[in-house]
C-alpha cells in the first residue's frame, strides 16, 4: 500500500513540476511581450530576442518553485540539480567566446568565472533549501505555484528596468557594444540575479509564507 501511495505522490508532483516549469517561463515571457510590443511598440524582431532571452533565464524557475512544495526526495534532488543550468549556460557562452575569439580575452575569462560562481551559488542555495524540513502545509501549492511567479517576476522586472537604465539604448546601439566592459558586467550581473538569486530568494520567502501557522 505504501509503495503505491508513494508512486501516486511522485506522479502528482511530477505533473505539478511540469506545470511549474510552464508557468515559470510563460508568465515572464508573456509579460515581456505585452510590455515591449503592446505598450512600447518595439519591432517584433527585438521583442523576440527579449522573449528568447527571458525564456532561457527562467528555465529553472519551475525547479525553484518546486522546492517550495515538493515532498518526494528524488524530485527535490532533481530540482536541485536543475538549478545549476544557468551557470552551465554561462560557461558554454564563455567557451563559445574563447572559440570564436571575438571580443577581449578578459571578458570571456570573467564570464567563465561568473559561470563557475553561479553554479556554486545555485547549488549551495538550492541545497540549503532542499535540506530544510519539508513543508506539509496545504498552502505550499498556492505559495509555490502562484506567489512564487509573482515575486520572481516582479523582482526580475525591477532588475530589467535597472539594467535598461544603466545600459544606454541597448536595442538601438551598434551590436559591437556588447563587447564593452560596462555592458558585459552589468548584463552578467543581471543574468545571475534573474536566473539564480531572485528565484532563490523567492523560494525562501514562499516557503516561510507556506509554513506560517494560522
């Protein structure tokens, strides 16, 4: 009886993880489309670039969200491993930069170092969350599937506005401006915040909200 119940819980939480992954990408990308194309009227090509970048940065949001409500140990371990993907992506970009040879060498060294730091930070943050007591409150589903996207999207939107204000006209400047030191460091910091730090903070906050007693 117990194995059957465990399998049922595993299948249910796996389905919820799929929903969380979809919400984690769909909500911020939809908001980016509405704001940039509907309100700002930017060309669809530029909007598609932003949407693609947003989708990449939010790929692991579903895993961070799952750490709020998941109880199955295997799923929690899988979610924890998934959170390192942004750091691995940065390492891949650094490797591509070294291979292509475009831009200053120090930029790609810095990107590689940032990738290593992001992998380490995401692993430790997710590990600390995963090692805490499993939340059993019924509110954990609302907190993880509804409040988490709200908090993470709001925080990331603020980061984007700050990034846009510091980087002068990033969508109209010459493409070679992406190899400048200022653009590189500000953009890299924004990537780390949106992909790792903000969702980690949102996970901790949502877990505390779910664990509050009536």
